[in-house]
C-alpha cells in the first residue's frame, strides 16, 4: 500500500465513522513496514471522552497490538493536522513520520479551532485561561526522588 492509500484509508474512516455518529470527521492509521497496524477515529461524543481523538485512539490500538509504547518504526497518517494533545502523543510515541491531509486552519473553518490551545501551551502557567497553580505537599517530591533511585525502572 502506498502512502496515498494509507491517507485515503484515514479519510475513509473519518467519513464512515462520522456517518455512523461515532464522533467528528477525523480518522487516523498507524503504519509499520508499509502495513496498517492500527486504525482510529474520533470517538469523543460516542464515548464521552474528550481525549478520544482519532490519533490517540490509533496510538492506543497500535501500542496494545505491538506490546510497546515506542512506535519509532511507525508512521502516522491523519486526516487532519493533529491538535496539540495529539501532536504531543505522536511525539511521545516517537513516530518516524507524520502525514496529514487537512490543515488545522481548514478544521477551524468548520468549527474545530485549536488555535486557542496552541497559544495557551506557550504561556507560563499563571497566565493561562484556566487558573494553573503549583501546589506542593510535604511528600510531593517523593515519587521523583524514588524514581531516580529505582534500579528496575523502564525509562521512556
């Protein structure tokens, strides 16, 4: 399957699942060695999960199927430029390459405008729209201190 075929599959999933009222018009596929190993579509409204974006759903399926959190030998094909949350997940999963069809500006034209979040991420926590305050406790440093010393940690 060529790259355009993978993208066409992402678009087809977006259309199919949108018509099935499973969520918004977004689809994604994860490809490894030229083969689709996972698919995802927007399930926000059908699962009442604001994190159930197509890319996140596809990443979860790929990681479960492969038994790893490292997708560095994979590529993501998304029907739209990923939002900040999905982009972060794509980086955390270490994808080799990301392809997208529609831009975030085109998504904004149909009511999916993430520009506000893109701008919020760059702000210092106290300047964000949602009040973001640090609140330390007497033992809040303990998990970090123990992680540093943990001999059997699986670093990521």
